[in-house]
C-alpha cells in the first residue's frame, strides 16, 4: 500500500496519497520511507503543524542532512527563526554536498536578515566567500551590509548585480528602490518598486514604499488601491491599515475611513 501512496504522490494526487497513508499508518508508523512520504504530502497539503510533528519523529530516526535542512526551512516558514538558526549552526560543522551547502548558506542569510544581525550576516558571508560561493543572495546580503555602513554606491552595485543574476529577487529590487529614492531619484525608485510588486504583490516593504511615495506625489488613489489590495490578503496588518485610513481621508472618503478605523479598534484595541 505504500507503493500505491507513492504512485498517488507522483501523480500529484496528494489527498488520495494522504488517505492511503492513513490506512497504513498503524503498521508503518516507524518506517522511515512512510514518514518521509507523509511529511512531503503534509507540506503539499499545507498542514504545517502536522508536518512539524512528523519531521520531529523523523529526526529521532535519522540524521540525514536533507531532513535537517527541511526542518530548518519549515521552522523559518513558521517564524521560529531561533530554532532554525540552532539547526543551521549545527550543520556548519558537518560535511555537506554542494547544493546542501548553498541551501544552508541562503537560509543563514535569511535568518540574519530577519534578526537585523549584520555582524552575523558578515560572518556567514566571510565563511562562504572562502568557498567562492558568490551568487544573487550573497550579493543581496553584501548590498545590505553596504547600506548599513552608508556606502551607497557599493550597495547599489551589489544590488544591481543581484537582480541581474536573479530578476525574481523582489527583496533586492526593494532595497535598490530605497537606495535610489534616498539618492533623490524617486522615479527610478518607483520603477524598481513596481518590479518588486510584479514579482511579489504581498511584499510589505514594497507596498509601504509604493504607498508613501505615491502619496508624496499626490497620487492618493493609486496609493490607496495598492494598500487595499494588500489588505485583502493581509487584513491584520495594523500599520498598513493605518496608512489606508490616512489615504481614504485624503481622498475625501471619511465614511470608509471611519469603517476601517472601527475594524482597527476592534482587532487591535486603542490606536
């Protein structure tokens, strides 16, 4: 029956695969192949809570690097970055294949960026640059370090090279936009922000920059539309809801602004 479940998974029939696994769960709950397939299908079904539990069991049975990296990725997706960092640091002492080393490198970059830990970010860059691992993510990280050190030209050069290597790296487009705007070129900044939003319309920093800059240009409607679209997906974003209220008032729509303010007070209390 495990073979049947595997066939369902290969055919992307994930619900059928899951139901098949449930039927054999009592007999095969200690089988590593069963647990690995169960974890994969739980990820496909976006049941992250169950996937976390399954992977915890897997980690008691195997020390495979790919399982450790999968656990690291899962914890990061759940915003449990401290636990993910512990796994990442432990993996640094192990011998990794090229693709595994690159994935760990990218994960550590992401974690240190979330923590605003520029010292940690510099350390991981120093370590992996020894291995000649220079790619879009390392250039993005180096650009952030240059920004932190007020080296605008170096930052822009790194960020431009990052998006050249990976035009889908929306965070690099956002950072590049912020730098251009800081240097007085809002038009180019907005062009970069629009590229970022084309890639990821839910990037909160991109939406915020777009709204603020369009507001400064007096283009309240386009600013408000972008914020409203974002809030349709992320309706518990307090800061963005406040911006929407400001823009609605500037558009002469106090009734809609009041409605949003009532919602804000309901969800977040006093504002």
